[in-house]
């Protein structure tokens, strides 16, 4: 017995000790969970049974530079439901359906979902909200949200952009400054159980959102109105594919107005195609600038002292670069000219000679310095960088065509920024669209300052270029841009449209005018671009220059710039071209001069003969292409072969389509063996060689490239 008693007591003591140890372990664990981890566990438990429904913040206001509202958010209410608290879903759905304009069955399905919270309809009209609240339906609630409103409707639509149903920026400044404008979201917090089921009489509360920051643009609403007014006139008159007008302060780079067509109402953005609302042509559209780019060529040559005000040029009506003939728009050429006359007449051969004397390396130096080939950094979405042939791949022909605004693509904003650099004394400024960003309490968070990118040309060079551009308006192709009370400088431009597969599209042009005023202290630089105008008139001097005049005049008066009295008007307004029909050039190679003249006269074409001989050995333009009626066809004459009618002289087939080559060879009783598709790039028998009739000529064809196309004889 004693032995048994001792064993029992030992067991009891051991059990007691284990109990004490377990108690202290549990007490320690409880203290750890309660005192150390208690707050975190309480937070996690709350998160586990609470569900957040985000509530959008009220977006900041977008204003013009003077604080006039361009985009605002107005308070609206959105309707939601707590399904567990809806007592009679069928009856509730029947009463709500006509007010919310929803299907009753769908509404009932929402009200009976196994969820703690569902949206019924977002951003209701105020009168609808009042009617629903008056019903006092259990489980139905409202939360304040905001709807974007654009007081000026389509004014500066592409600059402002638009927002989606969830208040997110989707274009323009709304997208670019989404972080600043969107604010901080609020929350609706809903309680539910571990299985996600709604808890009866659940806890729910609303954490209000914080409004976004306000943005002041550099845009001036009044200037923007002038821009939009002229764009509407252009559309009514010419029905273009695109039209762009930009107004910039050349001293600071601030954009005072930027508009384009086609346009849209940001509040109704769903009603237009995405390519209309998402593409701002002012920063996206790549186009060949034509003669407006000659400003860059001129500035570079003057800065490098390749030319000066006393330089003289001779224009015979064409210039040959490599194996290409580039014609002047003026039939027969301008003859002997001063530098000022080359600029006034927008003479292609003159500017090409300037660029060739400048050389590829120096030419590219200034093309890049003026900002081409890179985005301007204005801060608007979708900005393109233009298209620039790599310098190492550029030929003399490329330099020649780029000098007159071909074989290079720019955006409207790039070109205006470059011209503004000439206006302000040679400094390239970074374009600005945002002026100030302010917090909800009025504190300035960001304020843009004028940013000089680089000094491109000297002040003296800029002065010389300005004087020459002023003469374009007073004596040259820009006379329709003459301002009665302000001295202005500018340049016209008319360029052909490049097709998707390369080469120029017949009958499609881009008309433009770029300039600045007043000359002595430029306050505005303005670009007008009209892409593919309809109606047969397409010269920049006719289509774009009048819009420049109207905008510049009204903006300068609005800014209070002193007027000059007694400015001498141009002797005559640059006359509009006669609208001529297009005709097809007949094939006259291997014909006698008399036969060729007769055929060309019947087609309504002129003739210019070069060389000596009794047959036409070469013609330009080649047969089969379409040109304006009255265009002069250049005929190269050569001797007739002595060995009779059994042989013919093979013409140069380069640049002809397969159809044209086949037709020409058939007329000469020769056989065609074709390879590839596109235009002729190589022929097995060289041009000018005599071959027997019936000979087979192997011709290789390839897709055309823009730089291989002859420059059109455009007037400006």
C-alpha cells in the first residue's frame, strides 16, 4: 500500500506540474495575441468581414489660362441596393424599373443576388433621384458621384480629351494628367459573413472621396474661339480630310489655341468613331510640309553663310539631281533671281541648289536642331515624331527633295515650333499646354516656365529669314495673308499626299500656311494645315493663307497689340489658279516632232523641245500619266536610225507601271517579259539602244518609293 500511495502522489505531482506549464504557455500565448498582435488581428478580422465598394472622386476642373472653365465635374447621384435589406424584391423592381428605364426582370435579379451590395444605375438625372427617394424603399440607397461636363461643348475637344463612365481620363489632357485630376477615391464599406453572405442589419458606412486638383491650360478661350471659327469655315468651303490651326506665343512656347477637324463633343464621345476622338491631328498627323519647310533650308544656309542677301540664282524651269528631273512650278522657270526672289517665288530649283551647296551633313544638323525627327514633348498623348530618312542612308536626291519639303514627314506642332524659333530670335522653345496645377485649397503644385531647348540659329540669321518671309507676304505667294494693320512674315505650302504603299496619290494635296506677326516683335506664330481639300482648289496661298490672316488679325487685336497705320498693300492679291482638268499624256517616243506636237496639242498639252534630231527619243512626263491640262511636255530629240523601219530605239521605261510598259512596247512591236509588280526599276536593254522589232525586253518591277517620284510643279 505505501508503495502504491507514493506512486500515485508522484503521478499527481507530475500532472500538476504539466498543468501549470500548460497554463503558463496558454497565458503567454494569450498575452501575445492580446497585447502584441491584438490590433493587427482586430484589423484583419474587420477586413475579413468587411467589403469595400470604391466610389470615384470628383475630378479637378480644367480651365483656360484666365480661369474660364472648359471641363468641370457636376454632382450626380448613383443608385445602389443592399439585397439582404430589400424586403419585397419583386414589388421593388416593379416600382423602380420605369424610373431607372431598366427591364423589370433584370432589376429583380439584381435585387435577389447573394451579394451585400449591387449597383443599380450610375449617374442619374436629378429628377429621377428625387422620385426614387420619395418612394422610401428599404435597401435602396444613393451615393454622390460626379459627371464630366464641358460647358463649351466642342471647343478644344482634342486638347481636353474625354472621360469614361468610371470617371477615368481617356484622351487629351484628361488622360495625360489623370493622376492629378482624378483625386482620391472614397469607399462604401459593407459587412458580410465568412461565406460571403450578407449579414442582416449589416454594418455599412461611406468614406467620402477627395476631389482632384485643378488644371489651368495655356489655351486662351477667346483665341480658341477664333481658331474654331476659321476651322468651321474651311470645312464648309473645302470639306478636307483633316484641318488644323495652332496659335503659339513664340516667346514662351505657350499654345494659345489648338483646334482640328473633324471634331467631337467630349460629353458625347460615344457618338463618334474612335479614330476621330483618339487622334489629335495637331500632334499625330504626319505629312510632307511642302514649301513651308523651305524656311528651315533658308535658315540653315544663311547661318552657315552658304548664301547671303546678294546671292543670285538661275532657274531654267528644272534641275537635275542624280537621275531625276525636278521641275519648277512655273513653266519655263523664273530665270535669273536674287535670294529674295527665290523665296518670294517659292522656287524649287533655287532651294534645291541652296541645299546641295549646304551639303548633307550641315543640312541634317539644322533639321535635327529645329526639332524634326523627335516628339516636341508637349505632353499630349499620341504625339508622333515624324519621319526622317537616316542621315547615313540619305542621298543627294533625298537632300534635294527634303529641301523643298518632300521625302520628310512632320507634325503640325513640330513645324510651328521650328518657325516660332525663327520668330523669337533663333531659340527653339518647348511647346507648353499646361500652365498651372492647383490643389483643392488653391495651393500651386506646379507652374510651367518657358523652357528653351537650344539656340538653333543666331539672332541675326533669324532677322534675315524674317525679312525674307515678310517679302513673301508683301510681294510673293503669301499675299492673301497680308494684314492691313500688322507687318507679318510667313510661307505658303502645297504638298502632295503620299500613299500607303509609297509614291504620291494623284489629285490629293496638303495646303498650308505658317507665319508670325508683328514682324518687329512677334506675339503669335500660327500654322494652318488643310489636308486633302475638295473642289479643285488646293494651293496653300488660296486655301490656308486667308485663315491665317483672319486668326492673326483677331488675336493681335484681342491681345491689344498696337496697330500700324498706312502699311502698303501688295500690288495684287496672289491670283487663284485656273482650275484645269486632268488629261493623260500620250506616248510620243519614237515619233517625229510633228506627230508628237499634233498628239500633244489634241490632248490639250503644251510642248517644249530640247536637242536636235528627227524623232522623239525621250519625253517628260512619260506617256500614260495624268497631268493638268495645259502642262508642257518636254521632248528630247534624237537622230533617226539609218537601217530602216526594222529597228526601233528603246525608251527609258523606269518609273512606268506594268500596264504602261506593256502598251508602249506593244506600240513599238516589242515583247515584254515582266518580273515583279509596281513600277519599272530595271530593263534588260538600256535606253537609247536600237533593237529589231519583235525583240523581247525583260523588265523588273518593284513598289514605288516616295523619294523616287518626281517633285510636282506646285506653285507654293
